[in-house]
C-alpha cells in the first residue's frame, strides 16, 4: 500500500513540475513576443518622428535627424538580410559577426546623434556636423556593402541553379518530342531443333544444277483429248452380220 502512495505522490510531483515548466515557457514566449512588438512599435514611432524632424526642422537639427534616419534604416536592412541569408548559407556567419562589430559603432554613433538633437548651441552643432556626416557615411557604406554582397551571393547561386534546371528541362523536353523513333520490333522465334533423322550440318552439301535436274521425275506422255473406243470382244453365240446386197 505504501508503494502505491509513493507512486501516486511521485506522479503528482511530476505533473506539478511539468505544469510549472510549461507555464514558465508560455510566459517567457509571451513576454518575448510582447517585447518584440513593443520594440517594433517604438522603432516605428522613432522613425516617424525622425522623418518629421528632418522635414520640419531646418538647419543642423534637421540634418542630424536625417543622419539618424539614414543610419538606422541601413543598419536594420542589413541585419534583416544577413539573418535571413545565414539560415540558408552557413558561410555567411563570418559576415554576420562582422556586422555585429559594425553594429557596436552604429549604436555608439546613433546615441551621439540622439544627444545632439537637443543641443541648444547651434554653432557648436554646425562645427561637428562634417565629422558626424563622415562617420555616418562610413558606417552606412560598410553596412550596405555587406548587405549587397549577401544578396549578390544568393542571386548568383539562384542563377546557377536556374541554369542547371533549364538545361535539364530542355533535355527532357527534347526527349519527349522525339516521338518518331521506331521502337524495336518483336524478337524472332528461335529455330527448331534438328531431329535425329535429319542429316547433320557437316554431312550436307549443296547440289549442283545438273544433279538437281537429273533427279527430277520424267514427264508422262501427253494423252489425247478424246480417247478412241476399244474394240468390243466377240463371242461364239453371236450371229454373224449379214452382208449387205449390192443390188
């Protein structure tokens, strides 16, 4: 009886542990999904705000907003392209590592640009703009180079696969159109086996035309079309015919 209670208690504890584990996984997945949606929403709001500042604020403040928008757009597009490509081509892991190192410089530059948005000294801001513009151009150029290289690599592989597939399809189409080829005829039946009475192949020899003619049967004499009647036999009891008178 104690064994049954122990088994039931063990099963109860196991079910509780599994329930807690499943609850933690579900809550974690929901939290990650919520964080992802919040990050996406925050990013969308920031992008719209930067676009509005770039068009509404003239001067250095508007140019800083344009630099931030350009930097964020380029880095985000490169990250999405590399993460999507590395799932299909493992050789791009090194490129993804290089982008992560580049992202550190990008985050640092974006934070500096964000702080300069609220800078009241316009003169100092105008002095620092050339350096900020150059750094932004270098980071975005490197990110664009990685992104386009990954896309060109994927397009090259897709083109090679398409060429190979086109050749195979052309060969198959040519084989399907080759309907005039004559199919092999039926196999002739085997020759019958020679009987025991038949002479062997070594004992037979071709006969000459003279021998063949000599062995031909003689022709019978031709019979007349109407056979003449045979003379009737005469018997002693028959009367002799009376001779006809000449008078």
